């Protein structure tokens, strides 16, 4: 988000040949020279405290997923959010080095004595990447769009207190005031997620009701100049399935101590590859500059460190979470057919059935096979990598097939002589599991899970789908029985409201409930309300500890593993600042390399 860039992932080859195939030719080199200094520095430019660098260079990333769109008001996945972060900003951002929120488009803010009023003062002299001024009108327009019912989006749910949306008004051209219905402790954390949108570009689409259908892939392909932002880069060209090229935003609002406008690099290139394995291979062979390194690949990648002059760093436990869940949605489709067969829904709704499944999953074996032992079982909805908020006291479900069988028998399930499991009505226990294709780790999971369930007498059919199809099944059609995905994590857990709350769109096992379906979900809703009004960190931690305890007891999510994370960076890049957690290139606008 914002000017701190999060990258959720991760034969000799000539990088020069690779770049030449994508970059325009001219000025005596394989790419166009980048003009610098043709526009005045904003009056309230933010000065970097990093050592000044020099201009030049191309930074290359490889990714196995591409953005779904380029629209900040349309919900997307982590890859879409990452791409938006390269060319858009919010009012506030988070510095992972100091672990505090700092100004971004707003140069400062004040909190009223009532702890419900927030006044933001925009930097003077801000301009969009097309040169138009950025004012308070753009901030007002952004929140008008977020709250407009014609454009359903995650932020509209997040930006509510006691069921009421934030109130906001323009004070003057550079000042905006927000008010909350009640005290809302994570306000500063949350407000930074809203990427401010250009009113002068998007207002016509807002008025005609097509705002969420603009800034699509077609826009990036055919009219990239219309993707106007305030971030360090702007989109130069896009070829889906091939690459995205970004160039410096000539109106960017950050400078170094020499008053040189950031960023330093001439081009940022994101190359789209077929799978995660290819991402890793490209980094390990010198074809990209930065990558997350899967734990299973660390040993062989490190053997090429000296040859290709890069460093692989151990980043500790992942802050993300991964899990399997059962579809607990009791609804029906447009033809009146239940999303889940009633007898299967009855299994899935039993807490002890879910306990049995997790006891039957050999997560230590999965860690050995898929991560070469570099990881640990995950036991909570908040990863141990998020040390500030993780609750280590939640129940653990160790691998214990006998315990799993005991639980199943206690629920009335029975075994045939051949080991197959049936319910009390004579239905064979079997279900399908949806997974996203293209991941070696998920390939290991699907095999381990299928084999472990077979040991319990349960037949599992694993179905691989591309991510967009999987997202449609679990979030729209609800035509599935079980699925597995992962969520990025870290930071204040208030950001997970869309998953934790029973009415949330990412409450994956049964989303957007009109009323909580269970007492424990009602209690989690209450906890989320209470933590929002609590200013004391220790009390908020107690509340989130209770939430983690509930989720680990009821187990709507069958937690998988917390891998140790690794990241690699080419040694030629300067100003690499390694934070306690998060991406090594969070400050990509400050990174530079020596050029001849």
C-alpha cells in the first residue's frame, strides 16, 4: 500500500537481452532515457531520510499472477492491490522500520479531544501524474465513491463505526475533516487503505454509474495515460500474460536531501510467468532483482548466490495464513437447489467433525515434504509472525489419526470392514476440495490431504481451478464443498473485519450473513465492535486473544502451516532497509544502483 510497497510473494541468461525485448529503443541505449527535473518540486514535498542515490537502472520482478484490474474502487486480490500501490497513494501509510503510521498525501493530522474527529492537512503543491492539482475535492470524491451503494466494495464495510459510515467534509482546498459515530481506535491505521482517486478523470464514470467498470486491463493496454495516480510510478505499457512496464511519475511528491525527485530507477518491469517455480528460477538465474523464495527452494537458490551476486535473507515466520474450510452456507441457488447437499452440510456444521479432519491432517509431514522442515503448524487466525497480536495459548490439533477416528465414531459415523466411512444414514463420507492451480505447495497439500483423508476412510476429490474461477465459486456462486486459500496478514487485526464479521464478504465459510448464524459468530461480531471503541492496546489485545480462542475452538477454518519466509535481493541495489517484517522493497522509491 501507498509508498511502502508490499510484494506478497515471491542456463545462464542475459538480463540485457530480456530487457531489450520489452523496452523501447532510442537515445543510444536499449530503452528511452527518462527526463528528470522538468516539473517543480511540491511546496510540501516529503524528504527521504535515506542516503541520496543516483538516477538510472531497471528493476525487474517476476510474478505468476497479474492484476485483475487497475481500479481501486473494485475489489481485487493481493496482486491487484500490489500493482495499485505502485501508482496510487492514501492519506496515511505505515513505516515497517519504525512500525508506526506516518503522513503520506496528508502532511499531518490532528485528533480531536473527543477522539472521534480527525483533521487531515494535504501537502501543498501535490499533482496527479498528468499534472492536474490534487485537492480536498479528490479526497471527498474518493469517499463519496466508497460509500455509494452502486459500487459495493470492501472499504464501505470497513469504514463504519456502530453501523454508521464515517462523516467527512471539505474544510478548504487542503483540509478534510472526518468524524466517527463513536470512538474508533484503528482509524489512522484503516484510513490509509483508501487510495485517493482523481476526480477530474473518474467523475464522469461515477455519475453514469460505471465507475467499477473503468480502469480495466483494456485501459492499461490501450490508454495507460488515463491511469492517473500520485505514486512513484505511472504505467507505461501493459501486455497481459507478458509484462507491465512502469516509469517514474514526473510529478511525484517525494525527494531526497539533494532535492532530487524520487524514484531513482528508470523503469520497473513486472514480468508475468507461468507459475511460482518459474518466478524462483528467474531470480536464482539473475533474471529478476527481487523475489520471495519458497522455503522448499532455499537450499538450491543459495547455491547460486555468488554466481549471480544476490543475497537470500531469512525473514522469519510468515505473517500470512493458509487454511481449508467447509462451505457452511445453507442457502440455495437460483434454481432452488442447496449450495451444499443437506447431509454433507450436516457433517460440516458439526464442530467435532472439523476437529477430526484437522487431527487427521499430517501438517508436520506437509512441512517436511513441501517446506523442507522450514515452518510450523498454524494454530490461529493470526500468525505467530504477527507477534504484536498473536495468541499462543489457543488449542492445538496435533496429527492424531486415532483421535480423529474416535471423534468421528462419537458423532455416529461408522466404518465398513474395508475401512470406508459412512454416516448414520448410510451416506459414504466424501467431498470435493477446490484448490488454486499453479503452486507446488498446493500440489503437496492436495496429495497429503487426499491421502490423510483416505486413511480416515474419507474420499476426497481435489479439483484445481485458476484463481479467478476459484474466487467466483467461493465468493459468488457458492457451488463448492470445501476449498483452500491463503490471506496476507500482519498489522492491526481490525483490517480483517471483512473476514471476522459474520456479515463480511470474506467470512468465507458463510459470508454476508444477515444475522449471525451462531452464538460464537455473534460474539466475534461483538468483539469487533468492542475493540473498535477501545483505545488501550492491552485491552484490545485481550479482545483479539478471545477472538482467536473462539475461532481455534469452533474451527470454521482448518489452519494449515506457517512457513518460514525467505526473500532474495540483487546486491547491486542500494538503500535496502530490512524491516522486522514485510517486503525488502517496501521503499522501492528510494532504492538505487550505481550507474556508469
